[in-house]
C-alpha cells in the first residue's frame, strides 16, 4: 500500500510536470531540450493550470473533492498529451542534443558562481531562518482542506467555521499540497 502511495505521489508530483514540459519543449529549439527544461516548463504549466482551475472553484465554494477530480483528470490528460506531443513532434526533429563531455571555462565559472550562491542561501536558511505564523498556516490549511472537504471555510488555527477569505482564496497553492496528499494518500504535512 505504501509503495502505491509513493508511486502515485511521484506520478503527480514528478511524472506529470515532466511529461507536460516534454510536450511544451517539443515546440522549442533542439538545443534547449533537456530534462531540466522539461521539468521547469512542466512545473510552471502545472502551477498555472492549478491556479486557473482552483480559484473559480474556491470562489464558488465548491467541495475539495470536486477540485481533486477535475484536476486529476486534467493531470492525466496533460500527461498523455505531453507524451503524445513529445513523441510525434520528435519523430520529425532530433530528440536531444549531444552534450559535450568537457566543460568550457565559462561553464566552470558559472558552476562556481552557482555553488557560491547555493552555499550563501544554505547558510542564510540555517542561521537566519525566520519562522512566523504563515508557516503553520499553510500546513494547517492543507491538512484541514484534505480532512474537511472544504476550501478556506475552516479556520486553520482553531478549526471553527468561517466565511471565505478571498485574500487566501486567490492563492491556492496550499490546496495543491492538499491535492497531492488526497490523491496519493500521503499526509499533507
């Protein structure tokens, strides 16, 4: 059972964005077709699609189950469509460009800059982290949404019912975490 949950989570969190990005990258020049571009393009497409689908359902006060079904169908269609586009468009064009084995000097410099910036970010995250109420709020919204089958109609701090908070209703990304938790069975926290 746990293996199936993990596979479902990987399908919706990794497989769908990569497949959607593969379909989108089939329209791009061949030198940009790599797995990182596909993953990035797919995540952007997935986030945008979730925003477009979720916000009207939140504002209409629909149930979370309806959002889960609609977005799950969209994800499966996006996965199939992305694979279909990638396969049939790459019959005509080369699939991936060859990557040279030796790094050039400017590539080495870019890697050094990247690693330096990454080290700075890790240091700042470890020693200057600031925890506020928003961190607990978003985890609680995801958990309550999955448990109560409502979207932004239960207060995450107290569990009491409330009216729709439109300010948070226009930012549905905690609901994307709840969607992944609901569809896979893995807890949203």
